[in-house]
C-alpha cells in the first residue's frame, strides 16, 4: 500500500476509550483487524486506507504499551495527559 497522505483528524470517545481517526473527512469504509485492538479502515471501491480505530487507546498510551498504528507511523497521535485524552482534534 502507498504512503498515506492528507490531514489526519481524530475523535476520541472517553467512555469507550476508543480513538477514531480519518483522513481529510470521514468515508464509508470496511474495517480490517490488525491485532491488539487496532483496525485499519479501507474504502471498499478504491482499496485506499481512509483511517483507523484504536481500542483502549488512553489505557495503552499511559501504560507505555502503544506507540504507533501500521501505515500511520509518520503521523503524530494525540497524547493523553490524565485518565482520558485532554483534547480532540
């Protein structure tokens, strides 16, 4: 797959501790499980990666067990400051 291009935007659900992300704008997509609660979102018709979802995001980051998402390593992800992420982009 080619390098992901575009502005990465985030939405964080503190109750579920899930980080949702998408490139430029949300797209209908199929979710592919990458393991460890990481799902890559792929647009079915073009097969382009359009985002990802990370389960237990703040818990993993705060524990030091999470570093990056496959295909998105060149993007800086938000860092939680306390129990929950302090901001959403």
